[in-house]
């Protein structure tokens, strides 16, 4: 008895998010398939722009720890008391509501 496997090419359209995020006084555009990949890209860009020791600290953090640190520092600067995000989607919602991010396409 011989088994035959036939691979079928499946084409599917991945939805891509496009977001503009303010990092310091500059804006950067990011494109990713989902919120988690978007958070990872933002973390990478922040690490790329940071000094060496800060870059090492950012790279050592998980993506959600980075998001929590961003929210914590923004709270210190603005006097707000926003809770740390529990998901990448919550982080994107927070950044959008505070004016740090603009969703260009979802």
C-alpha cells in the first residue's frame, strides 16, 4: 500500500495593519500583520534609536514589559494613572487614545 500526498497551494490574503507612531518628536510608519508583530516592530525601532545601555535594557524586556514601561513613563510625564496593557491590542488602543499612534489601515 502506497500513500500519496499532494500539496495544494493555498492562497490567502493576509490583512496588514499600517500605523504611524510618534517616537519622541519624530513619527515612524509601521506595517505588520497583527498587533503583536506591530508591538515587536515598535520595540525594535525604539531600541535602534536608544543609546547603547538603554538599547540593552529594551532588548532584554519582553514585548509586553516594554509596553508596560512605555505606559508607565507616559503616566509619569502626564500625571495620568493608566494601567499597564495586558495584550498588544490593549497597547495599540492605549497609544491611539492618547495620540501617540494613528491607525492608517487595518
